[in-house]
C-alpha cells in the first residue's frame, strides 16, 4: 500500500474544501452579480440602455469617472512617497505614519464623511472662511474627491510598502554611489522595481473609488444630476421604485469593476515571469 506524503492532503479533503470554496463564491459573489444583470435586462436591453443614458444617470457616470480620475492619481503619488519613505529610510514617526495609512481601514466611511462636514461645512471650522471666499467643498466636487481620497488612499501604499521593504536599499545605494541623483535613482531603479505593485494598487484604488458610497453620501448632499455618483444614483432610483433603472446603473458599475479585475488578471498572465522575478528580487 502506497503511503501518502506528510504534506499531501487526502483526496476527499481536497474535494471537500474545493466544493466549499466554489459554493461560497457561487452563492455570495456570482449569484448576486448574475441577479443584478438579470434584473437590469428584465424588460429588455432597450429599457436598460435608456435608463443608463438618461441625463441624471449620465451626470452620475461623469461625476464618478471624474472623481476617480482625480483621486486615484493623487493617491498613487501619495502611496509612492509614503511607501518610499517608510521602506527606504529610518526616521522618527515612521511607525506612526504606517498607522495613519491604515486609519481609513478602521474608520467607517460615514464617519470620514462627517469629518469633512465638520471641517468644511457651513457650521464647520473652516466654513465661514470658505463662505467668504465663495469656495464650495461640501455638496460639491471637492468634497466628493476629498472623501473618496480618504477612503482609498491606503491601497497603493499598502501594496508598495512590503514590496519595497522586501527589495531592500542595495540598488538605490549603489546608484547614488555611482553619482545618480535622487530623481534619477527613483526613475531608473526604484520605479521599474515597483511598477507591477503600483499598477495593482492603482487598479484596486480605482475600483474602490468608483464604488464608494458611505463617505460620498455624507458630503454630496444627494443633489440629483449634480452631486450624485453612480452608487448614490442607484440608491435614488431604487428608493423611487425605479428598479430596472437602478439595476441597469448598478450593472454598469459592476461591469467597470469586472473590467478592472480582468485587466489585473490579464497583466498577471501576460507578465507572470517578470512579476515573479520582481517579487523574488
């Protein structure tokens, strides 16, 4: 009788856990997603398309894309700077900075939205000053962008910090010893080594930014056609019993998230060897 290796699982165990994993994914991920698309097309593709191209829906789509287009690059810059500082340098407050980066993970998005209301609202700390200068933050695009940035800024940094720490400082120190400036060292040594981690962080940050609801809901004011993003527009339509329209916009939002995941998977498949070499570096 052939003995099974100490590290080899019993076939029944592998089958059982595989079925459990597939079942959980099917019930909690695939089935709800399929229901969203089926409800959107319940009255035909034409009705769903009409709900998506309706003026308020187009405004929500534009605002969502604009918010992501502003918040994601700014978070990418912050993520690179913060991870470079934490992984490459020793300084007082290093651990505190790491803790602050994780702060949005532990704070409810609704609370983060309220923070901006307390700061920039009419009765907030800077409210009177903002009103004198006729600068609108709350119930306007700046507030939506700030709330989105707060919720999403850990994604890029958290992807890059362990990668940079694992790679060490050797190549940067060698480049500096050969006369390279700080900018040259970053562009020619650091950035090529982190490009895949950066790209993953940006993709995740973008997906989260487009789907953010809680923080944006607090600072937007729910002004239909002006400050409603796609998630907020879905809520408005659903509360108005416009179920087909709500599911149509929700399906478009889900489709954008799926495209993000597909791009990530394609990159992993296309550049698998290079990505693995980067992580072994």
